[in-house]
C-alpha cells in the first residue's frame, strides 16, 4: 500500500453564489477529492438595501484535517450581483511536516466578487515545524463587488512547546478591481532566517494575522475612514500582547498583527472585522456559530 506522503492528494472546490428570496443561495457546487461544503446557514436578518440578499454563511470542510507533503487544496468561489457569501471553516487548518523528497503542501484560494460581496474568514492555520508550504489568496472585484477577509497563521505548536524550528512558508496575496491591480505581496521565509527573526519581518513571532478590505469604486473614502477607526481601536490594545497596525492605500485597507499567542491574533482579526464590516458592507457582525464550539 502506498502511504499518503508518497503521492499527491489534490482537492478542489468550486462555488457559485446567487441572490434568492430566502437569502443568498449556492447555485453551483463542484468538488474533487476531500473538500466539501459542510453546511449553509442564513442567520442574519435582511438588510436595509432590498437589492442585497441575506448573507449565506458557508462552512467549508476538509475531512483529513490537514495537509502533508504533496497535498494541494484549491477553492474557487464567486458571488454574483446581489449575492453575499461568508466563507469560514469549522476548525483550524493544519500543515504537517513535509517528508523528505515530497513536494510542498499547496493551498490556493481564488475569490471573485463579481457584483456581489465575499467575506473570507477561516479559522487559523497551524504550520508544524518541518512543513514546506505555499499559500496563495487571489481576489477579483468587479461590477460593484466588495471583499473583506483575513488570514491567521501560527508557526509551530506553542501550546505544546514545539516551536517552528525547520521548514519554509511562502505566502502570496493579490487583489484586483475591475482588471486593475490594487495590492500584491509575497512573503517567503525559512525557519530561523533573517526575515523570520528580524524586526523588519516576523520578529520571531509565533503568530501572524493579515486583514484586508476593499469596496467598489466610490467606496474608497469609506474604507479610509474605517482604517482610521481601526487604528484607534488597535492603539487601545495592550502593547505587551503583540504588534498591530492598519493602513489604507489604493482603496485597500490592510491590517497586521504579530504576537506570541494565536488567541491574540484571532481576537485582533475579529476586532478588525467588527470595525470594518459595518462601514463597508452596512451590516453589523454576526459571528458564525461554529466559532463558539
């Protein structure tokens, strides 16, 4: 029998959301490999804008629970005009040690807000020592679409006193609106290198959080105002917990957090969401109930 780490295990999920009378609904669903939609919920009330459908809270499930060398996950999701999809996961993702000779683990997320709204709010991803992983998130906005989302990474297993002593992480983010590139970045570091340990990089942090938000053309002033409010709220956090910051360039709000506890990064991400969502999407936050389990 061939062990999992000796062969690639690919999984792919394609989702298409459209507006409906009972809320945004999932019109298109296609999958390959161990990647599924666990459940769709509509816990939020109808908004003041009758043109917009109630958000669909979509829980994404990867039954194996983690990636080993050679595994790959790809998720493509689209929200059409009037649709609103909030994508999350029921538990933390895990990226395990890569066996010698195995290909890197890869995760590629591509989200298209084609006139609709998409929120990408997964639980944290734990990168185990020895992992070699490539992570990418690509966002396309068009036709009045809007996006906000986050990414929370934990390096090693701090609770088990197992630090990230070996391995590599490559993280890429790209955001376009109406065919124009607004934001792009690429971070590649190896355990113990200057970027991982230096103050100009991760500063030897255990966890890192990134948060982004962008609206349609004409929303840039609202995004800038939200960035100002978020900076004020971040300034009120205890400095001993970690480093935080927020900026706004080219109409894209970007917030960061570096710290030594996953809980701090997670709560900072939720603070950013609670501050920005009402300003950008006109809705108060409604945390998915799976987060409380």
